[in-house]
């Protein structure tokens, strides 16, 4: 399902990662060792969008590319046993 996809969530200049591999047991899946948290360019956080660039598609193109290929980012684990 979509909930099992490790992708950046983008809202204007803010990027937050959806990291389902950190809570798989909550969804009845076998918990694996989570992957490292990707860098979401924390420089974007805390800004209100009034200053600087507003050309977000150019500035966030690497995150947009990951989102557009989100079907390749699915976390596949077996169902939890016991």
C-alpha cells in the first residue's frame, strides 16, 4: 500500500520524510532495522516562504524525482508472526 512507501512529502519549501520502516510492527509487519534518515535539507524548515526563492520545483528537484518514482521506494516485509 501507499503507507509502506518511503518518500519525501513536499509542501512548498518544506520537505518531511515519510518513514514507514520505523513503525512496521504497528501495522502487523515484521520490524526490520530502519534505514538511515535521509537529509531533508533542514535549511528549509522554519521559513515562512516570504523571503528567498519561490522556484520550489527547481530548488527541490531531487525530492520531486524521488516522489515521482515512489513505486520503487516501497518497504516490503513479511507479516509479523506471533
